[in-house]
C-alpha cells in the first residue's frame, strides 16, 4: 500500500472530508476545526458535519441503493439520513443527553445502549491532554473496547455493502504518549512506565481488528487509511509573537510581561494590523 498526502493541511478536519468526498479544502470551504464565519475578525464556526456540503462516498452509494455502515468518521455529527446505519464521531457533544441525536436511524441508539449497558458509548476520551496518564490510558482502552463491541454487533446484525469506521484512540494515544514512546523526543524518559504504551495499544488494536476481519466475506476489499501521521515536536513558534515583533501585528496595549495571552483576548489595533495568525490552535503572546 502506498503513501499519499491526505490533504493540505493534513489535519483531522478537513482531511477526512477530503478523503471521503474527493474535494480539497478550498472546495469544501474549511481548513480546520475553527474557521472564519464572515469577514469580521471575531466570528468563527466549528466545522461539524453541517459544514460539509459535498456528497461523500456513503451519500453516493446510498443513492445507488447500497447499504452503508459508518462509525466514528469525523464530521458526521449531526447525523444525516443514509441508506444504512451511522454513528457520529468525536465532535458529538455527548451521548448521554437524550436531546442529542448521534445515530441514524435514531432507534440504533437504543440498540447500542442496550448492548453496552451499564456502560455508555464513547465518541472520544475526556480531557485527552490530562497529565493523569494512568486514567487516560484506561479511558482509551475502554473507548476502543466498546467501539469494537458495537462494530461486531453491526457486522453481525446489519446489512452492508460499504463499511467504514475511524478509531479515535490511535490519535489520542499519540498525542498523550509520544514523548514516552520516541527515544529521540526531547522529553523522553527511558524509564517511563508508559514507554511501551503505544506499542501495546497497537497490539491490542490489531487483535480487535482481527475480530472484524474474521467476519468479512472473502472477496471484501480492505483499505487502511489515516488522515495524518505523528512525529516528535522539537519546538514551536508563536507566529503572532513574531508578527508583533516585525510590525505586521499591532496591539493597543501590551500584555503584562511573561503572561500568556490568546489572540482573542489581546487588544489588537486592527487599523494598524496587516497580518495575523488564526489557525486551529491558539497562538499566544509572551
């Protein structure tokens, strides 16, 4: 299997939408989780499923009369009708509030609740940037275990011609444990109790995937895809800090020395500012 660039930028949103629609971010109209909502400096919108106006592969297949099962693919909340069954992704606000719908058809939700009771279905892990690594690791395994329990249920009980799922645990374990895993990382501790956490999770994940493969017809075409990779970060640049120093960005009042300030909270003099940085992550002044 060859490698190819998912999208530019190669981040979760918009990469999965590009992958499933064959449209680039310029056509899709969003470049990250947070995007400008209008021509003002302040208004933004979160690119949930409502931001995707192009047909995705399951829409096209549904129109052709094919049955689809879609689980956890980013930007599927709120759920839209399709021919088959869908469970939304990590941008879903909650799976507990009865007013929040996260499946199609709606009655699939009750099937999942009965299947997992007394546990609940997780679209993501809470506070994946926490420093409580023991807690986080358990949450990742619990989320993945329940997801694959649901996936096996769907394969065993629902008709399908196209089946696609995204396991969010891979992303979360990379974010949380890469420094423990990568010996070249500047913060790597060779004695960390989590130095094998990623490897062991991959072994577990392969075993869970095996339970799905054993259920597939022999002629099934299988693809393993990712929206982006992972690597160590040796450092970073606060682009707005640099723009400020170079005179492209101007403040009405300087923040206190040593205090971190987001662009949203900084008093920007827009009449004298020509360039500012606004991307998926918040830049800070220091």
